[in-house]
């Protein structure tokens, strides 16, 4: 039985890393020993689990099925063992969190900066990602997304107030372009685009007024995949930007940017920390959740 478990752990490491070299380094064994172990598992099952070439390693159909069905159980066992090992005087361990850039900089980082000095044995790894990451498959402890984007089977903890959007441009831009009076008027303006993996292309700007919702596909010279360079381009006068309100308030107060279409700009549910409902929180994770929790 022990050999079977060790063989499965060896296979899972190679299948996830897509490399015998990286998997061997991770497991602390030689590459030849790891290859021998995986071949032994394939022979005992009578199935080929990995396709090997000189450049890559990838699971076969049988290997992918084993990875998908057995892998999560090993992750749960590992999480439980880690939680038990952390039952000591002070919470400890590494926590991996995925978040969009705006949430990471405006919500997560300020809380971490205040939280971490009190818990020197807790390490936090933050992955900036605009996609709707499968946190279980990617082995993250939690993710941060707007409330409306969190799957129903997840536990969600609000960590911010609602997020209001705004459309802004520079006074210099508006000196040569009339201010739009409706979202449809954006078709005649230079707009700085945002490309998100979850939308399969350019993000359509979202508006709402009196219960009427609109999505407007905009166009312009520039497209970015994160918010900070969009703000910089707007400040440089390259067009209109659609950004979270808190990113532009200071610039608007200083007269560097002007807001338009305020009566159309929507408010979205605030950021939430989410994690699988079946996850048994470790002491380190529990204290982090409490530190991040939004208290109105």
C-alpha cells in the first residue's frame, strides 16, 4: 500500500510539472529513480500514463483521468496534514492567493502590511491574475474577485466596500473632443481598452441607469491587460479610461482628470475572498481571513 501511494505521488508530481527534471527536484529524488517509479506504476496498471518526448512530458487520456480524480484527494490529505502541523503556539505556513491587480494593491496589500508583522511565521504568495482561476486545480488557498464573479459552491468573505466605476479623460483631451452625454457617444471617442482572458477579447464597458444596462465596445490606439497603464495613458491624454473610482479620485481632485457619464457608471459588489467549502482552514488561513474581513 505504501508503495502504491509513493508511486501515485511520483506520477502526480510529473504530470503537474510536465517535467521529470522539475518533479525530481521537487520530490528530492534522482530523475532516473523517478522515471523508474512511474514506469513501474504504468506496468502495474497495464496503462500508459505519460507521453514522453525529448522536449516535453504530458498525461495520456488515462493519465489525465488519474490526475483529475486522484490528485484532489492527495491535495486534501496534504492540506489536512499541513493544518495539523500548524497547531502550535503561533499560526504558521505558506498561503497562496490569486487576485486581480486592483484588488491586490488597494485591498489585499494594505491589510497584509498591517497583518504580517504580527505573524512572522506566516508567508503569503500573491499571484496577480485577471482570469477566473480554478483555485482548487491551481492549488491556491484562496482567490479574490468581485462578489458577482464568485462561484456559488465557494465560501465567500467580503473584504471591501462596493466598487464604483468611472469614465475619465484629461482637460486637454476634452478641449478637442466634446464630453460624451451617453454611453453610445463613446463610439466617436478614443478609448483605452482592457483585454481580459475571462472575456475572450476586449472588455466591453458596462453601464447602468434607471434599471437599463448597456455594454459598449470601445476602440482606440491603446489596449492593456491591467489598470495602472490604462490610468497612465489617460493622464497622458491618449483618450478616455474606464477605471475603479478609487484609482482616479486624487487625479480628479487635482484637476488632472475629469469625470464623465457619472449618472451611467455602475457600482459592483465589493471584493470577496473565496475558497472551497470543503477546505478545512488552517490556523494561519483563519487568522488571515479574519484580518481581511470587511467591517462596515
